[in-house]
């Protein structure tokens, strides 16, 4: 049988690497697996959640509520920050399992740090979304449905991600149990020339709309601004402070 490793002299075959380190090492180990059943998930701490991402001419505006609940029935925490910085020009807003999301953020942040250490530059937002979707598809991060936002040399970006590993670029998006209510506001009020201040108003109204009808969303809002200058996350317990 033909073996490509035994090809012509000019081929990059195994023999050429006999006296040199393996260029593909160190290899990444296997990811852990979990045996959590669907029934087990009924008692998992979840951010039922409404999260929003909006692109603007100046950067990305992300908005997220502050409530965590058990199965959407019991409020377990009223002051959850559902957005975290991944690298200085990108942040991730989470919905779904709290434990899965925390583990996913740590893994994605570690990969971004390794990339920066090896290349001397930040990962592009498109590459970061690909890395995030690969981790979600192949890892143990069950029930994590995030939004990735960031700014790079190509402009402002928002990506919708899901546990199946999809990564979809959007001008605006929403995730979580309050998504249908938030999307209604975004569809009505988004324009492609929004300023960051105008996007903040739209994002706050989207979270407010979801909080009025979705029992798993509420207790305040975090507003995240991502620009070329960095990431600013500010919490507000009262939506009236913004509207």
C-alpha cells in the first residue's frame, strides 16, 4: 500500500525529521468528558439570561442581565456578571450553564493567551470565534450559548455561538431565554449608523423588554463597551439609570 511518508526526495517525509524535534509537538491532550444526563441538568445552576451584542461604527456594545436561576424557577443569584474579557479587544457574554460557561471562559482565555505569547499579537476576532466554536463542539462545556464581541483591524464584530459549534457573524444578536423579546427591540431599533451611546440605549431597552416577560432575566444590567482603547464593563441595578 502506498504511504505518503515514503514519497520522493523532495517530499516532507518522516526521514527528514529523524534528527530534529517534532514540529507538531507539544500535542494537545484529550478534553475531559462528562456523563451528565438530561435529568441531571434540571438542577444545574443556569443563567436563564438575556444577552445582547450590537456592532457600531465605534466598536461593540454588549448588554446582559444579572439574574441566575435554577431551571428558570428559583432565583439563585441576583448579581451575576455574564460578560468576561477574553483578550484586551474581545469579550464573551454567556447564557446557559454557569459551571460550563466558567470553564469555557477559562479555556478560551488560555488559548488566546497562548496565541499572544507565541505570535506576539492578539488573535483576530474571526480566529477567536473559530477557536470558541471548536471548543464548544469538541469540549465538555455543556449548555453554553455565548455571544462573542470584539474589535480588530477589520472593525467591530459580533458572533453568535452555540453548543453544536456554529459561529455566525451578525450586526446584532441576542441569546438566552429572553432572546425573542430582546430581538423584537433590536429588529425595530437597530440601524447601521448607531453611535455607541445610541447602541447603549437600544441594548438597555432590549434587556428591559426581556426582563418584563422572561422570569429567568432581570435584577439589573451590565453594559460592556468594546473599542480600540479596551473594554469597559459597568453594572447598573436600575434600568432607569440608563433609559
